[in-house]
C-alpha cells in the first residue's frame, strides 16, 4: 500500500495559536467580562466554573470549538494521546482518510487517503509509534481489496495492511482495540474475533461469535494479560486473550436499546448501555457492594442513542447521536442524572478525552445528512 501524505493545512477557524497558552478570561470565577455571544457580564448567572480554554462561555457552559469544519466524507472515530501533548487522530470514513492533528498547533495532516472508491476508514486506534484502522466494505459483491486492517506510522513513512479475515472472505472488520502486543478486531458479518501481532503483523483467529449475534463493540484489557470483551447480539461476553474460556458477563441489554450499544473498559469495570441507562459490572460479572447487578451509573431515561464511550480518572463520557449531545457522569455516583457538556450538535459520534479537552466528531452538517461534518473539542 502506498501511503499518501497530504498537505499540512492551518485550520482557518483557529489559526496557529494554542489556546492553552493564552491567559483565560471567560466570564465567571476566573474574572472575565466576556461571557460569550449573549454579552452577559453577570458571573453569577452566566459564569463558567472553569476556564473554557479558548471557547466561549455562554449561559454557564463552555462552548465547543471546531478543530476541523466542513469535513466531507463523514468524520467518524477519534482517539487522543493522553496528557496535554501529542496528537489526536480521526478517520474520514467515506474518503478512507486518517487525519492527525498536533495538540501544539492544531494543524491537520492527512496520513493516508483512499486508494479506490470503496476504501473506507472506520475504527481507529494508536500507540506510541503507529496508527491502526479498520476498512469495512459496505457493498456487494465484497471487494477483495477492502475489508482489511491498515496501519501507518505517525510520521506517515511506513504503512501496510492485512485482510480482516485472512483465510476467507473478510467481511466488515469494524471495532478495534490495542494492548501492548496486539491489535484486536471483530468482523461484523463473518462473526469472528481476530488479533494481529503488532511487531510481526501475523494475524490469528481467536473465536467465533454466536451465529445469531453481530459484534459492533469490543474492549481489551490494557495490560498484556487480561481479557477480550465484546457485545454479541444483545449480550456481553469475555474470553481470555488466547481465545479460551468464553464467559457471559451479562444477559439481555434491554428491549429499548440500540442493537449496537457502546462498550467500554475502565479499570476493573466494564460499562455499557442497558434500558436507556448506563450500567457497569466488574470484569468477573460481579458488582461488589452494590444492591443490583449490573449496577446503575446513570439512571434510565438519561441516555439516548449513545454511540461511543470515553473515560478519565473521574468521569465516563458519551455521545448521543440523534439527540446531538455530549454528556458525562461521575463513575461512582450511581443513579444520578448526567451533566450535559454539549448540546445542539447533531449526529455526534466518536469521542475521546485527554487532560484538558473532550474531543468529538460530528458526522454530518447542522441541517441534514448531505452536509459535511466537523471535529470539535470542548474544555473539560
């Protein structure tokens, strides 16, 4: 595969100034008289509780800032380096692009782009040296050039790909995750789970998903040991990383839930959506010191059409696609209402966090699905 290094372009919305280096003057506790578009200077009514890091403070909330706007090709999944330095990476699904933005300048670099019309770029993951993505093929008949796991070095100099299912038709590799040695993924249509050694690029089939199921979500213990977790139809499972000892974590997800709920592992707990509530169990399918299992983190009715999860030390974050919201909740405050960080941005999908920001993708424009999307950040 030939890697294509796109031009480095300065985002016209932001210029090259790093807003974190600016002395913040948002209205509220940090003393500003610039409250945002409504012009209010009443800190008691309009003030934000912390610096908005370059975003406006309106009605007591930090407003999101567009890192990339008018992005056709469907901005999709996004990941961020931890801490305050490094980069964020995201995919433009229907253009097959992998985009890098440096946190110091917010300049965009296209690490790779599609080699042919249906060369999509879906999920994304990154380690210290390399960015990985899945490329599913939506079309029939299946194009044997597609349905692969791709990788490219962070500087764009080394790239390659392996079929998503090397020993037969590789149908629709979708979710992916990393540990120190392997990249893992599941094939949505052929219903199996694979991993590839990052150093040798050797693929290995781990197991077959229930024939009646279809995995859209996968999570991996971050250490070399531990488990692979996935949503199989409407149940949550785990197995050893060598493919042995399959174990059902939880039963039915709930009649009102999406058939493709997000799944996230943070510490010793696995999080997912059940009956329009955010719930969790530990990796053994237990709920120590809880009165119910799975235990409720956010009560029913406060999670709508959730697409992806992200975590920091205190909070769990998620996107609500059809409602156009980004929300968060404290992981240990059970059965409480969540905090709405962003609202009114339709088709929000991917999400990632670092020490300062929540990043999220908007797949389509403000009015309809024929308009290009954007990539945003909002101060935590």
